[in-house]
C-alpha cells in the first residue's frame, strides 16, 4: 500500500515536471549560483567547501545549497537539464515526506494522500522546482519535513535523546540551506496546538504554553543565530535598506499585501 502511494506521488510529480529535463539555465540567478560561478563550476573541492561555508556570497549564508550545486556539477557537469532533475527529485521526496508527516499527525491516509498530491502538483511550487537557482527552497523543505517528523517521533518518545538531537541537527541543516527556515519553532508550536492538541487557547493554559516554548528554546536560539548571520550577510551584500528608505509602516504594509496575495494564489494561482 505504502509503495503504491509513493509511486503515485512520484508519478504526479513526473507528469508535471518531467519537461524540465529539456530546460536551460535561466539568465536570472542561475549564472550567480551555477553556470558562471567559478567556485561552483569546478565541482566539489576542499577549496570550494571552505568557500561555501564562508560568509557573503549571493547575500546569503547557505553552505549546503552551494555544496548541492557543486555536487551536481561534479556528477553532471554543467548540463542544465540534469540540474533541473535534481530539483524534481527533491520535490518528489518532499511530497512523500509530507504524506508521511500527515499520516503521523492525523492517522488519516486518504486525506494525507490528497494533501501530498496537491502539494506535488500545485502551481505555486513551479518556481522552486523548475528554476535551478531555487534549489535552496526544495532542499530546505526536505530538511524541514525531516525535522518535523523527528519532532513528532520525539513526542512519542520524550526520553529519547536520539530524536531530540535529530530534531535539532536536522533543523541546523535546514538553516544551512535557506534562512527562511527560522520559522520552524513557530510551526512546531502550531502543530502542538493543532492537530496534537498539547495546549489550547483557553484560560489557565499559559503554564502549558510556557512549557512548550521552553521545550523549543534551543531551536529558537538556533533561529536567532541564523537570523543574525543573515542580517550581517545581507547588509554586506547591500540588500537591506534602512528605515529612511523603507520605513516600518511601508514594510508592514508590504508584508500584509504579500501575505494576502500568497493566500489568494493558493486557491487561484495566477501570474
């Protein structure tokens, strides 16, 4: 049964994304990340590994993303179609991981298959899957889903140091692929609220919420460290504007509009 579901999810992905094997590198970020990056285009090397872990490339610190591109070059040279296929592979893996996560959280196999299939085929993922430079998105999602699975496993075995350490180790790997992974502690709190129902929004529940937050303090510290590194790197890269150029009110309005647009595109994808 599980094997059939895995094959079904893989088939959906291939129906949608098999065409990317014919795609080229784009002129937007692909040269920076792969095709015209002298450190990446040489494949894996000790010099390249040191470079990947140093700070200040492409206004981000995501060494695992760089290493994944280097590994692609090492195996496939600079054949763009095969670099695209790697993204598809991770999207297939993410669809399967999401299915298993939903099963662990809900025990509802039918709904879990539906959600994973929707995730696999939803147009919002096209940019991440069909654009080589967005490897960081599919790669971070891979580690985030693994982190959440390890967390759920830890909750079933709260005395297990293995799953506790695994949760934190996988989160570190996610942070090393894209800084946006810092939102994970909040996601875990949402999972605690629903569907796990470890705490409710009711009077007298604050003590439980404090305990749940304390449980995630190490993850929160890791997220804060990653945020600080990102701020430093993006300032060095000139991608962070001051409040004089971009006041707080404008930032808040931009965040609100973007959030609404993303929600709208989930139900009616366009542009």
